[in-house]
């Protein structure tokens, strides 16, 4: 297995308290963090980022970063681009579950249903694809243009 | 804009305390004092949009923070909220040393127990502030 832990990618995720999209984006990001990837994924705490967290802002200046949005206010992207620099990619939960659903009532993780878990997994799948694509670009740029494997420890590209 | 007291958690992504703050705020405003309190999206408030500013400026706030950075308390104050109480979620966990509360993704039963305790404290504070008003 080829592991490129020196490749670091940030995820600035909405952890919003305004609507369901915030719960979905938060959970998708957390699930991503709990996976083993062939590269390093760091979640940048949006509230800390906004409150002046220099470590978070510095990371986003130095490494490619994806903004994961819970709704169409795009708070994560706006904050990252205001304090650090252009994001490498953006993912909006509303694009997967629709604006109406994304902006529906905020939900406790205690009350997540199978339907919500499907939404989370859908966003997670797309997030993983985007992270893999960025990692591949980084590997090419680093001159280590080999296939980065998935999480399962073999070269099949699958996940545990 | 609603006169309800704003309960604002940090909702931090890195540790269990951020999740606990978020869940305690939700329980308080949704179940315990829904007519007297509501939560606000901290990230949106901090964008500086006029609509976001209107939601917090001049309103009584209770903040819940998961780490010593106190992002919720600092941000609420910066945005013009009147922070009446700053809760540090970690203090609630200190009363239950050694418990396995879960992580930043999910909470265990013990974690939910602490969340419920924090939510009850928040609700009491909301009622107290309501009487003062």
C-alpha cells in the first residue's frame, strides 16, 4: 500500500445550528475523520477559524482545503477565503438532499434516522471522491505519481 | 426578531465537548424551554451579514463552549450579543471523571447523561434570565 501521509488536506465543515444541513455536513465530516485514508485529512474547526484561530487559518493557507457547506449561505467557504485563501473545492449538502430538506429543522444526532444516515453517507461518498482527487493532484505535484490506495490496506481502492 | 434568549453552542468539530455543547443547546431549546429560548448558528452570525447581525445584536445570550478557546462566548460578544452566561462544557464532565462519553462523532449513554445535565442547567438559567427581564 502506498501511503502519503505527508499529503495534508483540510476540511472546513459547517457545523451549523441553523438547519438539518448542518447536522448532515457535521456527521459526514466526522465520519470522514474516523476513516483511515492514505493521506492526512484534518478538520478545521469553523468556530475557531472564525474566532481567530491562527493554527486553523495557517493550515488553510498552507494546504489544500475543501469547504463542506450545510446550506446555501456558504459560511465555510466565505470564512476560509476571507481569512486564508481560495478553497480547493466546495461541497454543498443542499446539492444532494435539496434546499428544502437542507434548510429544514435542525436535528440532534440522537434523532438521526436511517434516511438521514443515507444522506450522510451520500455526502461522505462525494467528499471522499473530492479528497482523493486533491490527494492525487498533490501526489503528481510532489512527483510521486502513483496510485494512492483506499482504506482497506490492499490496492483495491475500497474502504473498510 | 424573536425576544427569545439565544443559546449558542460552539459546536466544535474536534472533540467530544463540542458535540456535547451542540446537543445540550439543542435539548434545551427544543425540549426544555422552547418558548423562552432558541439557538443561533454561530458560523452564520460571524459572517457579518446584516441579517445575521440582526439575530444577535442586543439580545441576551447564553454560550456553551467545548474548549478553552471560548469561541462561542467571544464570537457572540464580538457580534453584539449580551453574554449573560458562559458555560464551559468541560466543567460538567469534570464531575464525572473517568466516564467514557464517546467522541466528536457520537456520544455514549454516559455522554448523553452529561448532555442532559448541561441542558437542564441551561434551561434553569434561561428561566432565571426570563424572570429578570
